[in-house]
C-alpha cells in the first residue's frame, strides 16, 4: 500500500467527521451522498474495505506519523 501524505489523510478525516455530523444532525439525500463519497475516499487512501477498518488504519497511520516526527525531533536534539 502506498502511504497517504499526513496532510491528505487529516483532510479526508476532517471531511469524514463533518459529513458524519451533518448526516447525523439532519439526514438528507445530499448528506448521505456526501458521507458515501468521503467514506469511499477514506477507504481508498487507507486500503480498507469498510469505514470502521479505514478509521482504524488511519489511527495507526497517524500514530506512525507521530512516531516519525518525535524521532526526527530527538535526532535534532542529539545533533545540537
């Protein structure tokens, strides 16, 4: 699987959260289509088959990005 850029992953997660809220608050055909669209996008960029699996994968990827960031900061501290 090709890893999505952190910025792109966070943007899709934000779109998913907003679509989920919009649909839960006032479900319409438009909100349903928007939620389906962003769910599909989230599944594609995470390589998942379901929204639940995609969210778990996204959480794991974000943790991986955080680990990389903290390791890079540790390296900078050691170099100083």
